[in-house]
C-alpha cells in the first residue's frame, strides 16, 4: 500500500538523508530525527553530507516554528538504470532490488548483490565491498567489461561470482543489455529513436582521430584530437544511450504531470468528455501523420505531451487513448501544480508536494511496465518489428503499491 507523509515528516526524512540514513525506511528516518531532535546540530560532524545536513536541520527548525522555509526535499530513484531496465523487461527480481516490489522495505540493489556475491564465494578470505560491487554493476549494465576486470581480476572467483549473480538477479537488465549491444549497425552514421512523448533521440556515431601537427614557428609538434562523424565497426554505447533516454523520458513526464497549467488541463478534460459522448464519430486518421496516435499505437502509452495540441486533434484520437488521457488529467487536477527540481534521477519539491511527486513517479513506471515501449524502441534500433518477451507481465499492480522507487 502506498504510504503518505506530512510535510514536516519529509523535512525529517531530508535531515536523516543528509546524515546518511537514506537506505533506511522512511519511518526509521523520521523516528531517528524525533529521538535526536533536541541536539541534531551535534551530529553534523558525523553526517555523510555535513553541509546538506546542516541546511536541512536549519529548515526543519524553521518549520517547527511554523515558518515557511522554501526548502525543497530531494528524493533519488533507487539504482535508476537497473530499475528502469527491470521495469521495461518485466524483471521481478530487478524491481524487487530497486524498491518497486516490497512496499515496506527500502531495498538497495548494490548491497543486495554484494551480499549475494559474498554468499556465493563463501570464503572469509574474500569479502566483496559494496563500493566495489557498485562500480562494477553501474558500468557493466551499460556494457563495460573493463571495470569488473579491474575491480575483481579477470576470471577470479570474485569476477565469476559477480557475473553469476548479475545474470541471475538482474536477469531482465542483463538480457536487455545484450540485446541493445547487438543492435549496433556498423554501417550507420547515427542512431535515432523516438520516445513515447515524441522526443527525438539523435546520436551521431563519432570516431576519434589523433593527428600530429607541427607548428613551424615554435619548432613544436603536438597531438590534436578531432572527432569524425562516420560509421564505427563496434560500440556498446547504445545500451547506455537508450536507457538514459528512457530515464530522461520519465523525468519529462513527471515534470509535466506535476507542474501543469490548471486552465489548460481543465479545458482538455471538457474536450475529451465531449468527444467521448459523441458515439457517432468514426475516427479516420493516418497514425503516421498524427504522431501522438502513432506513438500510442506503438507503445500503449497515452502521453500528455499532446496537451497543447489537443484542441486541434481531439476528434482524431481513438477512444482508448482519450480515456487514458482523461484519467491522467483528472488525477492531475486533484493536486495543485508545483515545481520540480530535477538532476538526472534526483527529484526535489517542497515538502508538502512530496507525496504527489512519489505517486507520479511510481505511476509512470507502472505504465511503462504495462506498455510496449521497449518493443517500440528496439524496433527503431533494429529497423524491423521487434517483440521483447517480458519475464513477467503482471508487475504494474505491485509497482503501484510501492513506496521506495524514490527514496
């Protein structure tokens, strides 16, 4: 069950995060602040982020006095790359490790995988540290082979244990990684794909070239690096670029649903309700010409990026899409709009808005889990229709009940 908290409790969570308790449950963090409320300032020297901790404590004190602080509480996604890859592939274990399955447990994938590796090794002489496993996981899921070799030693027991755990516990992400790497086309000068909101990801293929240039006046020869846009025989870059583009899509969608124009959304609801009433309407459209329809048919996601153009195209949208848009707009209007500060996978808002921020984040991930967004992306990368067989097609209800997708 999705849990909500009061604004003052989010400020307490922010204090505890600055101290270094961000991997504990929300309740534990809130209770820790209550227990140490009288002398919080004394803990600054022990905090992981002393400056952020002091700032959070100062604003917490102001709020206790009933004074507005304007302080934004930042909540980070749990291992965003692994989390998103697991959602798109329907990987239950990957979603579990990243806070999207067990609603009452604040999971940490890096600690979980570290513990699994140590269990597998079963040798007191070899103990894997979380920081090492984290570096290996973050890079390997985007195609790096060098970092795990560097950290664990090639073909060492720790190296073998790392890949055994990765393939077992991160099954969906690991499978997707290999699919994305295999999508590389050595004849292409660029890769291009469109996200569900119509955003075009365009990534030119660049090759590095080093030339020796002699400066006669100085009697000096130097190396000059230039980048040429030309095909490359092999690269693993599609893995990181594709997942990061999906990460950015989540960010854009979250901001649209939180910081919206009330009048515009209200008008859109009226337009959709009128369109749904007129059952005589027969929809004839070229879905390639009406891009929102095309993207809806390909992904199953009725993205609200079409809001601005809705007055012109509402009668050209299929009823299933209209119903999804209507439900989203009506849910948005239940909460006043607010600004969201985003830094990659960190989302910050004023404390009183954090419940809505968390709600929309897990809702967006649930909709991606239900969608065929991954099929659409892979079809564009491979240049032919692709279907990725999800490991589990029933994760959306579990994600909607989660509490720690953002923590």
